[in-house]
């Protein structure tokens, strides 16, 4: 039997706090979501000025990254390039999931613990904010 570490609320708060710091530096109005390895929401914060839609998109990006254990930017690039069939992934997962840049898996010792998703700005800004959250994983 294999044992896998799990994200705790304290971990999620550290990840979101680091993402907020990056968003402050970039003056970004975004939503930040953290999900567990099954794509279930653990923590969501919508920054002042972020659109309501950004919160739904952040959760969907995080869910896609967690369930695939891959950055959503890579999935988006594949869809736009040689693998348009990957568009079907969101429908197969049975819950809202988006292959749009801004979702990053949270990896620890080869295990996907979950993911962080950021939405509300350009793909580059969303990814930079998500990167800051991933880097803060305790």
C-alpha cells in the first residue's frame, strides 16, 4: 500500500498568501483557488476588483491541473497545436475543468497533492501568480 501526503488548510493558506504577494506586485485583480488531488476545492479567494467569472475559472483551472498532474498551459498549447482532441477532457471529467493557462499542479516527492489555479488577467500574469503559490508549498 502506498501512502500519500495531503494538503492541509494551513498549506493552502501559505500558497494563497504567496500568490497574493505576487498579485500585489503585478497589481493584478485575480481569483486564486487551491484544490486537492481529486480536484475538490479547499480554498478560494477573489481579490478586490476581480470579476465573479474569474473565481469559477480559477477553480476550473486548478481542477484540470490536479486531475492531470500537469500545468494547464501545456494542455492549452497541445489543444491549440497537435492535440485538439484534448478539448474533450473537460467533458469527460464530469465537473468544470479548464485547459487554460493559470493552473499548476502541487507536486511533492512525485505525488500530485492538488493544484493552484489563478484567473483574471493575461495567461502570463495568471501563471506568474500561480508559480509564486507553488513555490511556497511547505
